[in-house]
C-alpha cells in the first residue's frame, strides 16, 4: 500500500501539539528524519519519531488520557494497558490526530544507555522555529552515518553537517558511534 506524505507545515503543527502534551509528563526527544526536515531539508515523510523516558503506569495513564483529550489516538490499540505493554516490550506505538491517517508520531520508550544519552543531551534547534526537544545534531549524524546508512539517511546527515556546521563535533560523533556499536550492534 502506498502512503501519502504529510506536508512539512502539518508535520510541524502536529509535532508541536503532541510534544507540548508529552513535555508536561516526561522527557522526550524527536529523532531521525524530522530533525533534518525541520532544519530545511526537502524530503517527504509520513511520521515523526519520538523517544520518551520510561513511565510507570500511573504517569503513562495521565499522559495517555491527556493525549486522548487533545484528539490524538493510538493506531495499534485504544486499550491503555495494551499500549503500555507494547512500549515496555520495546515496541513502538503510533499516534495520529483523531480521524486523520497522517501524520503519525511513532513513540518508543528509552531502552538503553544510548537513548539515555540522547535524552541527556537533547536540545532545541532555533533554526527549526519549533519549540520542541530534538536529539542533538551530533547524535543524529552518528545514527544516520553509522547505523542507518540508507541513501536518504546519508543525505540527512550531510544536510545536518552543512546547516549546523558550527555544532558538529567529531569527538561527540565518535563517542555516539561507540555507544551505537555497544548498544545496538553488540560489538
């Protein structure tokens, strides 16, 4: 099935609304392709990737109910306990606006030292014009160059290196690559 691609303005509006709610309940970061898109790279996407810190059932319930109240729905299930179980198992869940298929926010719990590092070094990127927390530029570059490596990801990394040249820190990129080797590639 071919899926449509969401407009960057709609993605930005969706992201700010969703993140505004999540921020009231836990630390989060937006990662991957939307970092490059929000920073001016022209390419399509249908989803935004988010990592949040692990939440106990009580805190997750508060977050989930506020998302529902703001007209967000989970695609996988409407059962709060089931959604929380997916997250605890290391799976992602996707949220959309009620009655709209796109865009989607793919949410995952932080799962390892690499995700904890990303949450610890999160940043707001003025260039985006968005009041949301992103994983830092060096982390994104390391992921895209060392783990993901698709042509699209390598172009995203190239774009981030150009647009944020003053923030690029090869020492940090290499540190993150080491974390990727240890936490994701089991090397």
